[in-house]
C-alpha cells in the first residue's frame, strides 16, 4: 500500500464513524477525483453511506456544466449516489459586491451547511491537501492575519467539514492519479492568476520553494504548532450565544487578551468565518468600547452592532423579514383566580374593559407614543431606549396599539390607561409568545 493510501486511511479511521453519512465535494478536478477514487478503494467507507455533491457555479458556461456531467457519469458507472446544484455565482457576486472566489466559496458552504442541518449527511469531505494549506497560511500572513491565521486549515472544522488529504502533498496526488489512471477534468480558470489563490499557487509559492525546498512542510508544521498553542487557551463558549441566527458576544471577553478568539468563535457559529480578515476582527473588538448603537458593515453581507451589554453580529439578509411568531396569548382571568405579578415581564395583567374596540396587535411604527404606568408620556422609541431594549429586538416586539397610542408592549410593560385599579372588574392576562 502506497504512503498516500496509508495517510488517507489513517485520517478516515481517526475522524469517521462506521455509520456516518458522507458527502464528497467533487468538482471533477484532479484533487477531488483522487479523493473519490481513494474513498471507493479504501475499504473503510460503505458506498451506501456515501454520496457525491457537485456544484455548477455558472462561471464558465457550458464548460462548468460539462464538468458536473463528467462527475455524474463517473458516479453512475461506479454506482455512487450523485446530487448536483446549479447557482449563478457571477450574478450573486455582483449583487453582494463580492469577488467570484468568495461568492463561490459562500455558495458551497451554504449548500454543505444545509445538507448537514437537514440531517442528510453527517460530514462533508473536501479535497484540500498539504500544498493548499501552505498557500492558505501564506495568504493569511500577507493579509495581516493574527496567530489564528497561522493555524491554516484543520482536518476537521465546524464539526462536519473533513479534509482527509490535508497531510498529503500535491506531488503524491499526481503520482496516485497517474498510477491508477484516475480520470479528471482541467478547469482552465485554475491557471488564471488574476485570482489571488491562483497567483499564490503558480507564482508566489513556486518562487519560495525554489529558494526553500522544504517550505510547504515548514508552513504546515508551523500550522500545527500554532494550533497546539492556541487550542490550550481557555475560551468560555457561554460568552458567545446564538439566538435567531444572531451571535451575541458579551463585552467582558472582548476586552481580554484573546478577544479575537471570541469573535472568531462567533463567526464560526454563524458559519461566516471565510472572508473576514484581521482588520475586520479588530473593528468588531473595538466596537465593544463604543457607544450603544454603534455599528459596522462587514464582509459576507453581515453587520455588527454594539448593544447595551454585548456586541451582536448578524447577516443583513436575515433582518429583511421579521421572524414570524405567534401573537401574544390573551386569557380572561377566571373568577377567584389570583393575579401573580411574579410572572412579570413575560405575563402582563390589564383592565380588559379599558381596551378600545379599535385596538390591534402590531409591530412598532415611527410616531408611536407610550405612557407607562405612573410615568410620563414619551415617544415609544425613547421609552425602549430608556428600558435598554436592544435595537435588534425592538422591531420584533408586538404592541397593543390604538392608532399611534401604545397601550401595552408584550413582555415589557402596560400603559397607564390599562392599569388595574380598585374599580377593575375584568382582568385580562397577556402572555408573551415566541
């Protein structure tokens, strides 16, 4: 058995469980086709638990769809389940103002994430190898990365992205393909040095290797050492919370020596790590020292905002539509039932006879005014700011309104007009629903 097969099988044995459902990301190129061939011949993976995923990015017209057809034909011949996706990446890149490389990468990551979240697969196999890792580390360094950039690629990331060939060199793959006559297609864009990674692959790294023959091994060894050092730093996962596709980072960890690791943890939890550079990480950290409401526009169509006790990172796309939820539940208090004010603020009690017939539940609007119990009338916006309700949550609140007069705010407070008094006959319980 060749060294490449030994390395591959060791990786499979270390990271794959017998019953894991696997999806192989295969483009038709040399690297991914060799990975597919290794999986079929290793004897450690059941074909019943394996599928091949191929994405047509619509970047090269008929050529890219032809590559997908090539992969499908190979899978049909070898009785491997095959699925494909077609996404117009050039149009998407234009819409999101991204480079083609980043847009294509985001599309693939979203597809992979959906496959895992829908429980169709447990792990996604990617064909990145040792030379790819060296290229990535170099690019991170020249972009101004911190220590985290030196970690490079990991064999297993996000819990499901698995790179079984990460310790295999490109030269070993070329030898394997030649020895086993593994078929593959050539993507002409891979030689286009206007793409940053291609420039590193064909111009920068060969020049470095010319003067330092062991450069690839040295960079990958540096990656492993950086991983060992950084993995020993304690990071409290509970300081980064994900709620409704938004990451909330507490302020205290953003002021510690390893604040960048908390930001990276948030980005990884949101699955938007790629495309963020050291400059972006530092800007997010600095946001913790700014005034509440300060915000940042970030890569990958995301935004960060300073809230009262945290920094929130979220995808702008997810803010376009308010998350649908049930209206607050209304229950008339039964005769003899006690009012339990300990349930506040999730439950509000109001005098139901004081609710106008024209009142409706709706989200807040500009011009709304509110008179809290025993308080002065003020703009609803000012009231919510005074109550330190995070800006991102204000738009989700349901308000009982009569025109521009707010009578009650779910889970927050009732207006003075609805307060329970000694003359109240009928009490209505309002329960916040999510």
